[in-house]
C-alpha cells in the first residue's frame, strides 16, 4: 500500500502515566525501549493503572541517563531517582502474571504516594524478568509491564472514521492519546489495519497478531485523569464490537510483536508485506 508512513511515536515509561512523544525510538524484544518498564503498585505489589488510579494521568515520567525523572501536576515538583542498584528483587503482579522487579526504595515510594494520593510503591522491571505474551495468537514473546503485547499500532484514518461516528451522534471528537499507542500510521484507509498481518517500519518487521480490546481508559482525559462520558466506547460498540469470542468487547488498534531489534523515526515509510485473508469478525453495526 503506497503512501504509508509513521505519523508519531509514543512511549509510556511508567505504566498508566502520561505519554512521552518521540521523534525516534529504539525497538528491543520487549517493545519500544523504555516503554512501561516502570510500575506503580499498591503496598501488596499489585499494579495500578488509570482504571483505578486517575492521578497516574497527571504524572509524567522521563528516562535520564542514570535514572528517571518524575513530575506531578498535583505536587508541582520534580523527583529524580537513580536506577536502583543491588540485588533486592520483589515479585509484582500485573494481571495474572508475577513479575521480577526492583524497588526504587522509600524516597521514591513516598513521592509516588503523595502524587497519587494513596500508599504506593515504585518498581523497575528486572533485567532477569521473563514475562511473556500469551501464545494464543502468536508464539510467546517477551514483554515488560504492558497489558498484553509489546507494541500497539493505530492509524490516523481509523481515528478519523471513529470521530465521524462520534460527531454524527452528537459527541465530541477524541484524540489519539486516549488509545495510548506506540506507533501511529498515516496514509491508510479507515480500518485497513484489520487486514495487515505484517508491516515493516524503518526496516523492522512487526507482526500484527491481535486486535486491541478497549476499556474505560479510552474515556479518560489523558492530561487530567477525568472521565469524559461514554465516548469513544459507545461509538466503538456500534462499529467495532468483536464477534470472535477469543477477544471480547470493542476494538481499536492492533497489538504487535517486533521481529528483532531496530530503530524507527517519525516519517519512516511503512510497508505492508503480508496481509490477512479476511478481517477480524465484527458484529453488524447497531
């Protein structure tokens, strides 16, 4: 398909926190380098996201050479934490997975707890961690703290089509940030990605293995954490409800697994090198 290119690249160093926009990105086996390598948990080590902790949207985490820089809209200050050293390891829980992680320690925990308004702990994924994707749709691959897969791909045209449906029904258009993608592609037809099995970006191949089922985070303002009504879920329910019981709910974007390592940048050409025989089955629009 001619004319496809990377519109934007995004990384989320702290799972659930604000996106960081990139001009270029390195891809490693766990996805975009630095993506969702940090995790906020409760005191029992269970992960926190915007689903249950809206204040995460008001935190921005950025990597530094020797650590991480955290900034909170609520606190109005910056906290810089060196990467934790030493052999301390803990197990944290992401969905049903128990993952090897390294605690940042009391100072970082105190800052995070104040920023989130609840007792919390801050962790970094351990290099030794061996969390993997489900093998239901493709061979199991390494993953950090992302929900299910290393990379999320969306297209600008599909967002435009979704927003047209939202506006036809009296709603306000939503931004791509609601869907928290890593790679946004320009130049496609709406929903063309449903037929993409493999794409190349900057010479790196990515297999699009499973459509992404969407949750209440898509209704959340990504700057404030406030819920903004039923959109885009209400319109997705009319247009994009899965008819395949392997994936429940409404769909937007595709989960992808990289084939190896590589470098991407905005403006890179995107090529579709393998297509599906048929689209993911959807229920008829209501």
